[in-house]
C-alpha cells in the first residue's frame, strides 16, 4: 500500500484517542491477548532489542526525548515510540530522533495489515501502530528502544515488551474520576509496566505509593529524592540550571535548555534511567552537551516575539500547575498575559484554570481543538466568563492565536495551551519553523 491507502486502512480501526470517555482508569474487560497474538505473527519484534519503557501522568515525552538524546550520544542507534502525535503519524516512531519517512511507514503498516487477519480479533488503531513501530525497530536493527506508554501502563498495548528499565515519571490527576484513593489506583495501573527483570526508576515522590511499585518485584528500584534527584534548581537564560545526582554520580551546574522546574525533574529521571540501563554513570560532559541542546517541541516553546508567544502542551491540572510556576519564574514580561485555550471535553476546564490561576491571566481567547473529543470554543468561553475574565470565542485554533496576537501589545505574553491537539495545529501553521 502507498501511505494514503495505509493510513486509510489504519483509520478504519477504533482509535480510543478520538473517543470521548475511552481513556479512563480501569482494567475491566481489557486484555493484551490480541496484541500479543499480532506481535507473535510478526515474529515478536518487541523482544529483539532492550527497552526503556516510560509511563506517568506528565513528562513522558520530555523524558523520552532526553533518554533518546543520551543514548544516541553514547553511539547507540535508538528507536523512539511516542504518542500522541501533533502533526503526523510519522512522529510516533523515530530512529535517532528522525521520524520515519512516508515510504517506510507505508511499508511497515502494510506488513501489519497482512498479519492482522491472522489474529482473528478486532484490533485498535493504537495496537496496530504500536506493532508497526516494534516491527520497524527490529528491521532497522536499533540497539535500544525508548517506548512511551499510550495510556496508563498495565493494559497499554506497549506492555507486551519486556522492559530493562521501567520509568514512572509521576502520578497525577488524569484519566480518573477522582473516586476513592485515586492516586493508589492510578499508581497500580502505571506500575504494571514494571517486570521482575526491570530496574524501576520512580519519579513520583509520594512515599505512600512506593509499596505499590515495589509490589511488582523489580530487581532494583530507584526513587526520586532517595537514589536520584534534581537539586538547587534555578532559572537561567533559555532554560534552567540544576545539580543532578544519581546512585553513581553527582553532576553540578547542569544547564537544561528547556524552561521550568519540572524539566529539571525530568532530566533527573532521564539521567537515572540511562544510568540504570548502562549500569554505570554518564560522562558529565556528555550530559551537559545533550541537555544543553534540547529542543522540546510544544513544551514551553517560544514561537513568536513582540508579543512573546509561548506554546505548551499542558492538558491536565498537574501540568497546568507546572506551567503556571514556569511562567511566573521564567517569563517576566511587562504587559498583560493573554491565554489561548483549547481543551478536550473530558478534561475539567475549571480545575485546569484553577491550577493556572497563579500565572495571572488577564484575558482569554478560546477555540475548538481539532478532535471529536473537543470542548467547543463557546463552552470554554462560558467557563472562563464565570471567573470574571474577559473572553472571546474563536472557533479555529490558528485564528484564535492570531486574534490573541492582534489584541496583545508588544510587551504582552500570549500563552497557548490546554491540549496537544491545539499545539499540533499551531505548530503545523508555523510551516518551516517558529517565528522567534
């Protein structure tokens, strides 16, 4: 199949990322049987290379990018599987940071399409894409794969692999109704990626959850604040500086070219994961080189000036809290702060805005993100208006950003956030690159 035909075939399958209410915590009726069968018919490609498997409420993408950079700097060929994509399916699978090309993507999807009838069960969009990525990594002979969980962990389609290092970035309020001890419930789902041969790298500092991760029986477990940490985090021009420590080494004065205290935390997790993988510390000069040249698309990324325009993929309350802290610490503009907000309907906009409140938003432009799960610009505007903020609803995301820039003065800050679908639409409109 050519790529348009392959993507048409793929889109004929259930895509839970596009189905409202399909991303809640819970294992009832879920099984990895069909995914295991599909992989078996493809020759179990996911077992042909070591894997660093990453889950968590927030930070998975940043940690995956950092781990990929560190492994590649050691001379390894690294396959990276991430989700969701922002502009094209190709982004989900990369080799040493380069996304799969159209012809190869069509080829691996065609291979999976031939194997699908042998399974006998219906397969989801994400299962098929995951299998395609695993197969491509085997074919291209990667030395190691960095695999980001799609949702939660235990029942995620990626959990047919055997992780050498299992990473849990954090536990926050997402994919849950908040009933009961939801933190323990979410932790239990994410802990499912930990296997008996794994080193578990835990970026969640809540000591009450430690027993849940330990119960999975990893051969070793490293926890933030104990075996590793980011310390003395302070803002710097273009990012943050911190002192990192791991079980094997201390790395003072490390510059990370990404804004926000949380990126220092992500760097600590990534450094620990790579040390666990190699069984030895990382060279400090190499660490500085990789972290000092990071480019994390859609993560507190500056895409315009006069007014300053920042895009960030925060989509849940913990991420909004980190965004507010970063805007306060790192972006000192003299003027107003204008928010462009687009969200999915199954997110709580009011809770998100509560978390973002310390950033001092002065006006809001709402939009409808390009997803069947989107909350309408009008509905979001209603929620914003209840807070007493000036608000305008503009349906199209790119038009909403343009409107925010039009009403902003040169010394204002425009912040675009609420959904990766919104960030993807903005990035796609930028063409060859940011106007920065």
